[in-house]
C-alpha cells in the first residue's frame, strides 16, 4: 500500500504518541507499505510552530529524515487538482493533501472523516 500521512500522523509517529493508535502504527511500520509525507504537512507544522500553536523538538527535521518515509513535493499539477475538489473541507492543507493523494494514487491515513467524503482512498484510523 502507498500511504500519505495526514499531518497529525507525522507528528504522532515521531512523538510515539498514544493517539496514533494500533492500526495506524501497524500500517506505518509494515515494511510492505511505502509511506509518504507531504511538503504541505511540513509547511503546516512550521507555520503552527512559528505562531506558537505547536511545540516541536529542536531535532524535528533530523528525526523526520531518519524515518523510512518518502517526501512528497507539492507540484503545479497538485495545485491545479484542487480546482476539481468539492468544497467539503475548508482547510487548505487538507485540500492539498487530498489533491496530492488523488494525483499520485496514494491512500491517506487520517482521522478526519471529511477527507473520507472525497473521491480519494482513505484509511480512517
């Protein structure tokens, strides 16, 4: 399975947070799955951190780099694909993740039920 992590799952995985849940933990850890994180998630994390809405360890970037995850850049095609999405979700970062998952044929690992209403493969965990 090719999985794109929702932003929360990136943070929960790195922090070994119990909010991650067993199903998500198993999916991320399974060697047969290819796990992606989006540049959009890093952008969202860095904005929230700069605004004081999120605490991050100093070694956040290094810790992320040590994971067996694939970074997913934001492309012009991803940005254009947002126009095809119905206005179900107002969060621009989540809309970009949905567009990326659709363009790249990825499954989004999320807890956000609204994402599951789009025409995109999801695992709600």
